[in-house]
C-alpha cells in the first residue's frame, strides 16, 4: 500500500515535470527569497498539476503560523494577446479607444487566490472581472517555500550584496574608461617632427625617436586592492565559497581546507532542503486530496523504478482512502559526494547504527526498497541452490569408488544443464528434476529412518567426515553388493549434510530386507 502511494505521488511530480522545473525554481527561491507552488486542475489528464510561479509581481499573505492565506500575482500582457485569450470580452478589454489604440501596448491584470475562490480581473478597466471560479477544496491551493529572515521580510540571498555589486560595477566602468584613455592618450613628439602619420606602417622622421610616445596614464595600486576586497565581501555576503569557482587556496591533502571553505555553502543547501521538504509535503497532500475528491476514477500510470519499468492501475478512493499524509526526505547523504556518502553508509552499516532497509532508502538515487530486497533475497537463495547442486555432484566419485551406480546423479545434472540452456529458471529446473517419484501401486515402501549424528558437531544426516564411518557401514565394507539395495542420495540429504565450517559431505545409505521364519 505504501509503495503504491509512493508511485502515485511520484507520478504527480513526473506529470508536472517538477524535476526539470525545480532548476529554475531553486534559482528563483535564492534570488527572491520565496517560491510559490500552485496546484492546478488538469482536466485532460484527470490529474492535479504542480506549477511553479515566478515570484516577480507575487504578493503572498501569511497568518501568524506562517501558512499562506492569500496569494496575489500581477501579470503584464499586450492588448492583442489578452483579446485573443478572452474574445468574449473584447469591448471591455479594449476600452473606449477600441482598435484605434496600439494593440502591442501592455495591460496589467491581477490573479487572486484564497481558500474560497480564484479571481482574474483588470485594474485599469474598473476592476473588470475576466474569470472567477470557486475553490473546489475549500482550502488554499498555493504553497509557499520561503527563506528564513529575522524581520519576516521576504528577502533574497543576493539582496544584501546589491551595494557591493553596484560598487563593483562602478569599478568595472572606471577600469574600462582607464583602458580607453590609455589607448587614446595624446602622443608626445619632439620639436623636429613636422608631420604625424597614423595607422599601420606609418613613418615618423625625427632625430630623437625615444621622444615619440603616448602620455602615460598611471593607475593607483589601491584600486586593484579595493576590487579584490569587494570580491571577497561579495562572496561572504552571498555565502558562496571561492572553492566553487575552482580557485583553491587551502591545502587539500586531508580535505580539511575544502570542508572549511564549503561549510557555509553546505549550510545553505541543508537549510533549503529542510524548507523544500515541508513545502513539497504540503504539495503532495493537496495533490492526493484533489485526485480523490475531484478525479476519483480508475487511472493507469507508468514509470521506471530502479531501472525497471512498471505500470499500475489505481483508484483514488481505494488506494488513497482519505489519507493525505506524506513524507518527503532528501536523505542523510544529501550534500555529500558519492564517495563520501558510500563510505559513510558502509561504516554506519558495519557499526550496526542503521539497518539495510534504511540504508537503501537513503541512497542518492531512487530505489524501490521492497522490490530490491525481494531481488536480493532471490539471488541469495538461487546462489545457495546452485551451491547445493554443486555439492550434490561431489557424491559421484565416492559412489563410483564404493561400487555404486552414479548414473542417476549424472542424468539429473545433465537435465539441469540442458534446461538452463533453454532459459528455464534454476528454481523451476531443480523443482522438476528432483521431484519425488511415486512408487507403483501395491509395492512395499521402504521407509527411511533419519540417522542420528555420531558425535557432537557431526553434520546432520550422519555424513561421513574424515575418520568417521556412516551408520550401517563397517570399516572396509562396500555399501553396495549382491543382495543389497542401494538408495541414491537426494538433494534434501545433501542440503542437510553441510557442517558449520561450510564443508560438504555425502553419504550412501543401504537397507537390507530379511525374512524371518
């Protein structure tokens, strides 16, 4: 049930192209200090769609708990585009001037959201109402991810360094002016020069060639020093480490210098992840509610999970069941490079600080944990089954040396090989080849009694080891001969003959029937 809900939520993100759009969203979040998520109704796909709104011209309102209670967005559009979108309101949009005015002129329109309605109107046309729709959920369909601030003002990461940017721009303009004046500086000539030629291959005749030069423009060294200080202040104010540009001044022998330079940057990443975690949790919750209350019909979604494509069919009322809760995690390896994350994960597993289930859920790539665990267990069991089959073949030399007939074992192994060459799964092959044969009707059945280990630590089934003899077998006496019935070992006996050290033993058991008068 949880895996299905996870795939349903992932389908909302995939349907909205959220992974691609979040690159622009992260830039807008850092630049403007907040990022609006708007949940809209996609009537064609019968699914909720998540749209990232540009914060320029956006004005959210919050209650004392930080929850968005209203959202206003100001748009600008040409008169021609607006008339094309709302042809029924052509006269109201154009106003008294009609088509005599320039249709490329801009007009402002306002969209207002709250828990009751969504409204679109034109302030410059006496607040003419273009569109009005009731809120289908009765709650805000807008979620705001906002950066923390001391005074509650929505402020971007670069607002504090605007003054420094203006100073750097001023220095850049002065540097360009100095370079231009240096190139266009006056030319000093000796008194004996009567004519001045300019351009390529120009010739100046003078008895004092060292006196022909341009006037030197001296730049104070303090200007370059001040520009360097402004660059450092800009990085500190924007909390952008110099190592991100590739300019490394600290020692990287142990990595301590890199960590010191990246400390502030990692703090930014972790704080942004914590804020987006809360916002995306509310977004998924709204999507669940929209999907169940508005588009409650059977849907089929497709995707790729851990490299395997899947297709599932779900009904919101059955698979969501009024449970709109969600959990969003970036993982405990977020912010670490792959090598550091892998080492940290393996050390935590080795110290038994976390479980394998948690380690798989915290990987930096998407993994279906339940399905992946099933695959791992299946691979382990198949490896054990193949190992048992290989141990079964080790009984062939012992049976042949004792005068037995190993043809049955050879035949079964050959059947397994041929079936595997045809692509049959190993578990299906062994199940068919080693299936017990039913004895003929009316025949006497020999009931095999389980053997008891001869000594503590001996393998189950009485498997002979070095210096040990199986039950019912005397020293130097063959297990097969005239009047003796030889029972070939089955795979179950081989599986039971593994000792604690991993060594494999095999035994052949004989049953002699005698008639007592």
